[in-house]
C-alpha cells in the first residue's frame, strides 16, 4: 500500500475528476442537445466584437455580459484586421485575440468562435482583406486557387493561434464556425466548403464542434451546410440553435437610428428560451467601428462609425433598460451570478476646443503622399496604387476652355465612393456613387483639376460578388471628352498625423477666396489639457462637431472615425478614456471635406458627456427586412 502526501491528496481532490474525465464538448444528436463534460448543456450567448472595443475595456464588457446571466459569448475574427499586408500578421494591442479569449475564460464565459474567412459583421469587405482584389478576376469565397492559397495561409496562422484555447485543450472555445451565411452567396461551391472543413479539422482536430450559420430557408441551408458540420440558423422559429437573435439593428448614413424596444426583445427571447433552444443574441454590445473599417450594403449604403446596434450594452458599454429586461428573462431559465454588476463608466464633458486651420490636402501633399506621384493615361484604382482604405488624390487638367458650365461626369457611375472636386484651388462640387454622377464646371484649358476620392467602405454583404473596387474605377468625361493624363497620389494621412508634420499654414495674398457653399478638403487642429492629479480623470467622452459637415477625426493620432452630422443619424463620436492623457495636451485633428464653420471667426468642437446617435435624417436606404421576420440576414 503506497502512502500519499497531503499535497498529493489535495491535488487528487481538486483535479482527480478532471484527470479521470477529460474536458469535452459535443453534440448528442439522439437526445437533441449539447453535452459539456458529459452533462446536458445549453448556451445563452451574446455577441461581442473585440475589434470594436479597446483592449482596456474587454474585461468590463465581458464581466457585464457574465453578470447578465450569459454563459457564453460569440465573436467574429476579421481577417483584414490581422493581415493588412499579405504575410504580415498582427495579434498585439487591440488585436490581441489570445488575450481576449483568456479574459473571457478567466471570467467564466465559454466562446463560440466565428473566424470566417468571411464574417460580414458590417466590416469592410466582410472582413476579407482588400489586397485579395489585386488579382482582379479572383473568385472570392470559391475554390479559386489564388483565393484558397490566401485562405490557407491565413487560417494556418489563425487556427494554430486559437487551438490552445479549444475547450478540450483547457480553453473556452466550445465551437467554431465554418465560413458564414454561405447559403446567401451566389457561388454555392460545395468543394470550397469541404476544403474549409478539412482545413479546420487538420488544425483543430476531430473533436471540436464545427458549425455553419444560414438563413431559415431550404435554399440557404442547401448551399451553406455540409455533411458532418452542425447547421444553425438565424431567426429560425422553433429551431434548436439560433445563432443570431437580433437585439437591435445596424444603421446607415442617411437613415434613422434603429431602435427595437426592450419589451419586444425580452418577449421574443422568452419565447425562444421556453422552447429549450440555445441562443446567441446579436449584438449584446456592438461597440465602435474606428478608423475606416466600416462596410456598406447594396444599394450602396455605408454604415456609420458607431456600431451601437441599440444593443443591451451601448456603444460605450453602458447598462440599459434592455440589459436588465434580458437579465430578468434569463433568470427564469438559469441561475444568475451573484455579486455587483460593473457600473456604467463615467463620462466627462471637457467642453469646447478651439480649432485652427492647418493645411489643405493639396498644401500638404509632400507629407501625405509618401510613395510619390503615379502617372497614368487613365485613372487607376486604389489597389492599383497599393492603397486599401482612406483617400487618393487624382489630378489632371481641363483639356479645353469651359467658359460656360460644362458637365463633368462619371457616366458609368465609377466614383467609388465620394469625390471632392476642385479647379485651380477652388472647390466646385461633389460626385457621389449612385447619387450624383454629374456636376457642372467652368475653367480655362490647362486648369488644374483635383479630385479627392474617399473610400466610404466596401460592400460587406449580398448575394453578389464582393469586388467593390475603390477610386475612379471608370473614366470621367468633360462634355464629350474623356479626361486623360492623370497624376495620382496615395495618401497616408494617419502616418502624417502621427508624425505631426501637418502644420498651420500662414495665409498669403494669393490664397483664393472660398465659396460659401463648399471649401477645399482641409486639416484643422486644436488641443486641450486634462489636469493631472485629479482622481478618475481622464474619463470617456463624446465629441460633437456643431456646424461641421463631413470628415475624419483623430485624437492624439488615433483615427476615431468618420463624422457626417448633416446626413446623420450619428452626430457624436465615442472617445474612450484610454485615448486621452493628463501628462500632455490632447491633440484633436480634423479633416473637413466640405466646409468648416471657421470663416469668418473661430471654430470649435465640443466634448460632451451625452451621445447623439438618433438625429433625424432623410432615409435613402430602404429597410426591406424587419426584425424577427427576415428572409435573409446581414450580421
């Protein structure tokens, strides 16, 4: 008879059961349920996108989800966010997926992972990197060898990274999605789905539960599902697993802010849970689409910076009536964790900040166009110029005198997506995809024509192919003449702002007067100080731009996102506290594309403690699908 030390006995008491019975998560088809460690299990999950929330707030948001009664979370992984340049992978800072998964596990949340390669998620090109389109005839989401080679490289890196986090390996991941809503895509390439399944199995093993998600219809499941992979649906009444139970809805520029009542969501959630179904609420917190990462829907309608989604937790992670209504429903079906719910983070109104004019885009070209000018007979696309996001300046000259107003046109609707036109340094109009394809101009032969083209976000969802090329994707005409002889500048605005090279320009007598209706795309700068040594500062805030029209904002060099209050519905932009500092002045940089309220007199932006996401806006995007009655899905 062997003798065991007290330490050995303690280890056996603590871990003996797990040593004897390895962790497992599986599907019991016979009894129509999931099993975790052999016991029947049901998940009540909520969607969260780590890539829309600053890393410093991951724990706060996840803990609030846990305290609502959720036992799992669901997250996408945007390929483009981690491989912006082919072969160069980033998993640090706000991209540290491993840290996010570890925080979830530490809190006690399981994870349902949706790694794509296509995710939709109202993210630029549905999460696929734009550089895929450098091969213009590539067939995305198919067995196209070039696409498959890129997917294999990315998934090799990603799946190796997440494998240690699988449940059976001691981590929180209980299931992994193969592709996303593939049944809604035109290709219906079963060889492609089979390839992905084998790829996932080769890296993750045969024990992991793989699943697909599609709309609740035979046509979707026919093309989106595959043998031996668990099929789930969005909105399927009476189904065993609902992967996307919508708590709210996304917004588009120019459409009203979507609001779904707490009562309606709670009632529907109760009906779903009463059937015994597993459910994931999309979204439980939406967050913010910082920078240029937003996507767009067809007919072309880009999404705003805020991804608030009218979710139970707001864009800033605030507790809402909907949060507590959902919590009360969940209480009826499982025990809610004990203890305090983390409070809504405090917000601070730092007040008005004076802004001064710096330089126009054309003034600062030597700082912005790091790669120098590129000449071509006809305009090149963003990707032809190795530019994925942001802005490109196209420059040519008038080929003839235009003494009377002459139409400058994009006859094939080739402005993708919005173009700010000036002639000899005077702003003359805006061309916009699907909306304004012609403006009238005047000028002399040889006059300089500058066209600043803004990529407003690539299409992220639809039955069609995802080849949403950006820039001037077809020729422009002046009257009956095709414009030729272009010089193009890829603009690295984020880099220039981070390096602090865009300075104030002294006014000269040669500066042309600016028409009241429109001005040149111009940078403005300002700063404010947050006192040091005061408890709880800095705090979260929102920036408001009274009388500014459209543009981009950077706070201390961080690209906060787009503003467009004249179109709405979003008016304020969320500024998380981690972007601010008490040790130096906080710099605010704005690129105003249309007209700043700065002439005459000073102009300001305002930091407020209250968000405005629901300003009235005339809708140009038709919402043809309603909550809980969708024929298809977007998330």
